[in-house]
C-alpha cells in the first residue's frame, strides 16, 4: 500500500524538480544506488520494471527505503497494464509511470489516490490525461519533442504540469532549456545513473552528481 497520496507525491516532484530512473536485477547494488541518490538529496526514485522478476527487486528496495531512508518516495515505471499497476501498488508503489496513456491504469490508480504519470505525445493526449485526473504528464520520448513543445503547450495551458523523460541530461544547458520552457520536473535515467557508474560501482560519484544536478535545478528556478 502506498504511503504517500498523489498530491504529496506531486508536491515533492515539483519541489525537487528531478525524478531519477533506475533498473538493475541486483538487489544489493540497487540498495547502494538508492542510498547514493538519497544521500545526494533525491527524494524520489522511479524503478523501471523491465526485467524478469522485477517485482521482487522493487519489493526489497521499497522495504529498504521505508526502513532506512525516511522521506524517500518509491514509484514504478514502464507499467503497461492495470494488473501490473495494481500489483505494484499492493507492494508499496507510491506512484505509477507509464510509457503511454491508458485509461485502465488511470482507473486503478485514481481508486487508490496514487499518482500516475502517463507518457503523452500530443496536446490531445495531454488533455485526455488531465480529464482523467492526471497531476503531472510525462512527455515521452522527451528528445523527440524538446523544450519547444513544452513551451508551446504551456502557452494556452499554463496549468499543465509536464515531466519530460528521455533526452534530459545533467548538462546545465540541457536542464536550462527544459526548465525555461516551463517543465515541472524532469525524469532522468542513464544520463544520471550511467553504465559507467554501475560498472565501476561509483556510488560516491553518483551521490555527487545527484547533489550537483539538484543544485543546478534549484539555481535556475531562482
């Protein structure tokens, strides 16, 4: 069962400005990645459920966060149907992220007041998601649309909250482009938790990178 309501999660997303994305089948490595992100100041983690028995990994990481990382909000991404969303919520997912807009997922998440962030790629999809109660829309794949798309949406719809995922990096110019366009937060995966960091088990380097990236976001927001 989720420990945080969708409004609480949305507020933390808005306040921090960044949601790290991560998947690895090694539970112990996952705990260290989670700890490094937490020590760097991150208070959200989207576990991308793409591997076999991913639910077992998430369950252990979520238990670790609850016990050792107060205030860390664990969610699950790459969810493609309502059954998977329901299962992950039953083992504590506090938010659900999907690659596309699916009404069946919206229904099960709204029933439990759990935040769901669907991947959208048009104004029509964004409007539909908001009509179904979406707080923060995921722009996916972000690199195909870019900051200009966000700016165009925010003109007629300043109330729309957007989280681009894909095409977002820790580079200051990249981040500035997105936040100047009006995004609420960014989702960041391999550009933050890179293959090199995983291969070298460079947890101290990850902690420093998370801290630096969050500081950049805070600075450019003023």
